[in-house]
C-alpha cells in the first residue's frame, strides 16, 4: 500500500462506512480507529434488501419444485427462501438437505426448522470451503436462493464441478436513499460491494471524488470503483491488512509519517 501522490489532503478526520453501525462501536475495530486517530466515523447502509414477490417469481418462471437440497449463502437467503416457500404454499420436504456457507448460517436455520432433525451441512466461511462439502453430494439436485446481484465466482465453481443446480432469485439488492448525506464532508468513503458503488452514483450522478479517498474491500468492489472512473486509494484485503479497519489504520500511519517528514503535522 502506498500514498497516492496526486492527493493533496493532509489530514483525515471524517470517514463514511457504507455499512450499518456496529452494535457496540467502542468494542469494534472502527472504535479503536476513532480513539487512536481522533476520527469521526459515520455509518450508513448504501444498499437494502427487498423481496421478490411470489407473483414476480412465477412470472420469471421460478420454481422451488424438484430439488433435494438447498444452498444457503447468507441469513438473507435463509429468510427469503422460507418466505417465498410460504407465499407459494410450497411444502418443503423433511428430507431436504441444507448446505450453508458457515456454521453461523447453519444455526440460523433453527429459526425455521428443527436443527437436530434435519440434514444440515456447512463450510468454514467462504464458498470455496463449502464446495469441498458439495463435491461429496453431487447426486443432489440443488436450489440456490440468491439476490439479483450475486457473485459470479460462486456459480462458476458450481459449473466447473458440474453440480446440478437451479438459481432462484428471491430477493433484490437496491440502492438506499442517501439524500441526507453530504459526500463532500468525508475524507474517506469505504465500500464493501459493487452494489454500494452503484448506489453512490445512482444517488449522486454528478459525484466528483476530487481529494476524497476511496477504500474498497474485495476484488469485485475494487473493480467496480475503477470501472466507474473513480480512484481507488485504499484496497483491502492485502497480505498485511486482512480487514478493512487494518487497511485504514496502515494508511493513516503512513500518512502521518509522510506529513511529519514533510513538516505538515500541525
């Protein structure tokens, strides 16, 4: 990571994170950043989830029938899978197998099914880990509940392994209303998804980055930033900064050193 020489901003005081505020900010990594660097950090969801109705699902020729297993990659997928099943009056067989991206997602299933009486499998945290589990169950016919905006890499892995699956788009990722934000007030804007980047530009079509710094988590988000003609200043994860908070901290430390070196640490 390096400091972009085209940036003339000498201080970072205000940061906007395009995610919900942590339940306990003081105990979060962002709380530590606030204390260490005397920052003001605002949190605002740039995207929101809306359901695909049963009518819309039918019009798109979607169906929950004929599947023996379900792949669940998030709590949103869990909630909306059972919601759409209820709206369609589709009775989910007790024999259905559930393959979850993580243990926490698997336990979340208890909201809808008796955990001990169902066949539930899960990966460690990412889809590549879950693929190792799925490979052992290739005889299943999988349903993959998802958003209209999804990771292509996930379906690429399923196709590569010739997994028999059907994608079911049962919820939508849409832009939040950001009209109450004054973007020029922020020295750093942090994005976590391509949808977040699109939300910014949908709300502010004439947005100019100027001297504001943009941070992006993940290669897909970084790509979206660049494709929109914006400058990516702080990428994450990196080898030395596996989290966004760590990447921000490293950037601020280097910025402070550069300011001190140039006599700009007033």
